[in-house]
């Protein structure tokens, strides 16, 4: 891998059908091992149930307050500084239960591709 710097541009944010806004912070062939996206869920919003095939995902909560559901586990409250580990093929969704936007980094290994995404 060669050194590479990608600048974050707020204008790159887009709405994803899952129910959140996404900025691909790092997802390129410069680093096939990992991808990082910043996800933003509006107050009162909830992502759809979904899972990723062949990809381990981590949510690093940066801001706000949420209720995360993973597989058959009970819903768990998460706040800034918490990390959520989601094994490949495991159903997941997150709800913003706070008054401000819920923001987190979605860190995937190997890097995310749309073909890995599945929804109910």
C-alpha cells in the first residue's frame, strides 16, 4: 500500500436507503483491507434491519445517543465513545433516541462493497 491522504468533504454526504446519511471517509483500492464511513441518523430516525455478508463491521459512536440491535441480543443504549462489534451475516439496526444527530464511524473489514449489503 502506498501512502495516501483523502480529505473529508461534507458535500460528499448522501442519503442511503437504509435510513441514514453516509460519507465514505475511506473506501478505495488504496486500502482493500478496511473501509471507514461516517453515518448520521437524524433524531428519531432508525436504520432498516440489514446485514453484511463476509464483512466484519464496527460502529464507533462519535456523537449522540442510540439504541442498537444486533442479532438476537436485546437492544442496548450506546453513546459517544462506545464501540459496537458486528460479525459478518448478523442482522443489525440502530435508532437515534437522542435530540441531536447520532453520528458514528462504520469500520468494515474487508472494505465495504454494495454487493455485501442485504436487507430484510
